[in-house]
C-alpha cells in the first residue's frame, strides 16, 4: 500500500518540527509526504501560525528530496498552486472540502495535468465528480477524528476509489481498508497524540512512526494473502 504521511497541521508551524516528521515518516516506511498550503486568514486568524510561506515550502521540498521521498501539497489558493508548479512538486492534492468550497481552484488544479490525489467526501455521490486519467481517487470521512464505529468504506475493487484518506482513531480503519483492497492510504502523522488541541485537530486520528511501520508491514502481508487466495480461487 502506498502511504502518504500528512504532516499538516501537526507540525505546529515550526519548520524544524516538520523536518523531524518528514525524517521519521521516511524511516517508518512512508512513500510520500504531504503538506497543506493556505494563507494566514483563510481558516481563521488563530491558525495563521500554520500558514507555510514559500521559502519554508522550498526548504521542506529540498529536505525531502535529500531523503529521496517525494513531498507534495494541497494548495488552497491560486498563488499556492503557482508555488507548487514553480517548485515542480511531483503530485497535487484536492481536499474533500474543495469540491464544494473551491470549485474554480479545483478545476485549475486538474488543468495542470500533474498526477493528483483527489479526496471525495463519503456523503458525496462519486458519479457527480468529474474524473481524470491523471487522478487517483480517495474515499474520505471528513471528521477529526473519526471513531471506529463511524467509519465508512467503499468497494475498492468495484468503484473509482483506489485509496482512503483516513482520520480514524488508531490503526484499525487503515488496516481494514488494506485487507479489502485499498491501494493508497493518506493519513495524518504526529509525533505525539497528546498534542491535540483546537487548531490542530488531526493528532488523535493520526499515526506515529510506530503506527506507520505497523500499517506498512501488515498491508504488505494482506496483499500477499489476497494474491494467494485469488490465485487459488
């Protein structure tokens, strides 16, 4: 399973913390790093400290490159999209909320024809979302965090969905998805679950380095089992 380690907003707005998270994600088995790019007032001035400037994005991109792990972003403004293109980020991301809140920006992202991960909210009919050959579609329950009894999953084998954008408490949601054909997992990464507070609500539903390694290795074993059972059927 291809695992995307989402470090925003759990890096506290500190570039050195972000670098620590990138390094730990790489060592634990992540395949890519993702950040979020928005301005200082877009989601409330109380979150202004999480707004990543261009030079910080460039520094993190170069740091990730030095570790041979791709870094990409969800741009929430047109100028942040331009930053992504200027730096040559290998992928883009459309967040679940963007289809309704930022349709023009979503369309502009898709026009770039850069490989793009597109989250679709669980409550949205995926047939209403335009599909593109350069996109991979992720199922998303938009709740931070999602309790295990609230999780919903698509039929990964018979739908447009190849992956899951997971906010579930613990590892069970990600592991259950892996056992049922999920090929891509996007999950927030944290250095400590207890860092959860009002402006950083993703810590509780995030994975630590230890969690990431467990998910990666178990997903690989599930894939082997699924292949074996398919060959025997």
